[in-house]
């Protein structure tokens, strides 16, 4: 995960809430809310339309209809560890959205390549025709 994010995420676009985590941890799980649910309002980020479109596609079901990305982190047993992980995952998602895919340049086979393909087809056709029944004329 990238530690430094090129796109600054404003604090007013983020909203954190701590929830009870699931999984192993004994009684600690039942007493302490260590898992973090990070909500990011995408409209407050001021993204370009094409970046927003890519972010929406990358986020998938993590994006709500209200334009919020919801990331839940519950790997660590501390709030600080889960908070850092959630912010890092959000920064990585936004950084991926800023990467523009290179457009594919259509190419055409050369005239020599076309001729070679036709010659090979004719050669193969001759081989197959030679496999026919032998006639005694």
C-alpha cells in the first residue's frame, strides 16, 4: 500500500465511526469497538469527471447512491491500526482512479503478412485435398 498519497483528502470529506469487530479476540471483542467504518463524501473531493467515473467503477458496491465510499477495516485489534488501514485503502483507491488507461491503437496487418497467411492457407488446403480417396482413372 502506498504510504504517501499524491491526492490530498480533506478532513471534512471524511467521517469515522467505530463499531464492534467480529472474529477472534475473546472478551475484548465484546467490550471494545475497534473496527472502523470510514465514510468519504466523494463530492467534497472535487474530482474531475473522468476520475470520478473511474473511482465509481473501482469502488463498486462500496459506493453508496448518495456518493459516499464506505470502507470497513477490522484487521487490527486497535482503533489506530484500523484507522490507518482504512485511510490507506481509501488513498490507494483514489490514487488508482487517477491513473488513466492508455488507449489502444488499432493496427493493420502488413501486405506481406496478408500474403503469407494466404499462401499458408493454400498450402494447407493442398495437404488436405491430398488426403481424399484415391481414384483409379
